[in-house]
C-alpha cells in the first residue's frame, strides 16, 4: 500500500504567496513565538534522543502531532513544522526498524556499517537544519521523508447566491 493512503491533513495550509529567501519560502507573518515553537519542534526530540542515547528518539512522532494540533491551530507556520517533525520522526523510525532489517538481510549485515552511520548523521543534521530554518522564519522539508501527514488543501469557496 502506498504511503499516501495514510496521509492525514491537519492544520491550516501555509501561505502559497510567501516570499522567497533564495529557494526557501519565508513566512513574514511568523511571530517570534511562532519561530521559537518551530525551533523547539525540531530540537526537542533531538535533545531527548541525545540525552537518552536514542531511547526516546521516536518521541518526535508524538511531539510533532502535539505541535501540529495544539499550538499549530494558531499559526500555519507552527503547524507546518509540527507536520514535518511528525513525518520525519515516523519516517526515520521506519528506516531504523524495517530498513535496517531489509539491509541486514540482503547484505548479510555488511551494509549496516554504512547504513547506520548514514541514519545517525541524517538524524542529527536534519533537525538542526530544520531548527535553524524555523528560527529564521523559513519552511523546511526533510530529505527522503515520507509525507504521512500532508499539508491540507485550501477549502473551496462556495459561490454566493444573491
């Protein structure tokens, strides 16, 4: 079954007419509080994973859902970062479990020497890049991330009958 079958639309859609900063979309309406929520949306689970030696790494799944639902109701910027954290945490959890099993079986364990360090680097580097982008008011997309929770489509306006 395709991953898009599980996609969920939560929170307001980010503005499509947002200005560009290089190739990245910037939300000029993002307040300082929104930027801090975005920053800690990505750094919180990373900090939890580092402090607990990876035991709480999947906490990003629950944290991303919380941020998308609670503070994300007020700000499309925060909701977008919450969705992105949820997607990234769930994707990397799948990579660690299913991906490691498949790579280990196919290569008789030899390729895990390359696969696991790659996942560690991506799991540390990407949240830091996402946090920096959020602190600057930018939207961020994790690489190689399955979009389980998609950005909602704008609601169609019904014509007014006069």
